[in-house]
C-alpha cells in the first residue's frame, strides 16, 4: 500500500507517521537517526546517536532492515558491520563534504607517498578509503588510540585536517594531514562567536573538533557529539554556546529542558548557514518512501567490505568499550 500524494505534493502527516510505523513492524526494520537530523526524524527513530554508535546498535539487533537517517558513509558502515541486513538511506545524495574531499583514487596516491606511516582515518570517509587505512578512528576515541602507538611511529591522518591538528596538539605527535574539512564546521565565525561570548559571558562554549583552531581556542569543552551532550547535561551552567551542527540542539533541549542552548553563528551572525545541507536532504516523506520500497539500498562489494572491516576491527581492539564489537573478517553473505 502506498500513500497518495496530496495536491501540494506532500503527504498527510498523521497517515504518513502511521504508515511508517506499520512498515517498520511489517519489514522488521530499525530506524536510526544521527544527532544532526531534523527533530521530526529524531523523535520517531529507534535510536538517535553518532554514526558509529548507531551502526553498532543496529548490528546487535535482529532487525532485517536498517533505515539510516544520516549520510552515505554512515549507512556504509552499517552495511560493513551488518552485511546480512538490508540498509537503506532516505536520499542517496546525502553525502559528506569530508568524504567528497577524499576521493579514493587520490587517497591511494597519497598513501603511496608514505609507506612507512600508519594511516589513521576518521570514520567520515567512504568504504573505499577505509579499505586503504590501517585504523579507523572517531572524534571520541582518536586521542586514546594515538596515545597507544609507539612514539616513533609515523602517522598520516585523513581526511579532516582540523581534527588532525587538534589531535596533534593534544598528543604532541607530528602527523601528515590529508587537506579535507567539514563545510559545516568551517562556517563558524570567530568574530561573531566572540560577540556572542560578550553577550553571554556566563555561557560555556562547547565545540566539535572538526572546527578550525580559531574556533576551538575559544571553547571550554571540545568533543564528539556524544561528549558535547554529556558536557551540557552535567555542567551546572544554565546557558551554552554550541559550535557544531544545530540539529544537536534538539537532543540538548530534550535532555536538559531547563537550560538554554545557542548555536554558534556563521559569518553573518546567523547560525542557519551552519545546517548540514546533506543531512537536510533526508525528510519524513523520503523516509517513508525508502522504507516502503526498500530503496535506495546501500551496497558495499565484499572485497571492499572485508578490507574496510579490518581497520574498523583494529579500532574496536584498541578501544576498551568497543572490544566486544570486533567482527570476524569473513564473508557475511551467502555466495
């Protein structure tokens, strides 16, 4: 059964949500939503979180279908960890500027220049780039993993140069960086942030490490999306300035409704320009259609999947809270 479009090409909201719920049960599907998704999508998801945590939670369920409301590389990770499940993305155009900044062909040439370097690759990249990496890292565990490496181990870090610079400063390690960056976190204005701090002197600033150093130097807390949420929930302050994609403000307001959260501004003093255009491509209507048709589907060829799984497993081994998630590096599909 498909819901007919209304005259304005939208779908009746009540009926739409009812159908999503029906399809979720009928197809034994689980809906995942990243913190940067539209609040409407976050509120109907089975799990809301950061990219890797969502994929790990989905892998631990008996769901047959994973609907990943996020961006393409996140859905690819879900497929790498759960090859036997059908993984769909509401809009296949929902990419990532970091992934786009690191084409596999160019990355292969980059890797070839540094054969004696260990390649740490941020999870925000394609499956093909993961397959050429030694260890995958997240913004939550990268510092911990780097500190386990021998001091004389040479390191290349891709694809986010700002995260790399932050980690080099935190660990004291010299690294060679791939020159990628996130368009969302580069749009924050230091000048406007300073103005905002002057208006709210008692509000701590929290920022994601994908931000440039000129933003991070004003932050009272730098961390991943989950770390930022924990900070604002536990910190006694009543007001916070937040330098990351504004979709996260929804979860902040739900976890601490008595507090005030203000998104860091862009160059024009307005934080709306910092909304991720890729995340915004996913809508309730597209979620319904991808669940109804089980399309578009995420596919990762088995050779690439196995190669990409190896550096993910290395990350799991080196992160105590992830050790139990290590998966066998064998084919997950019937031949």
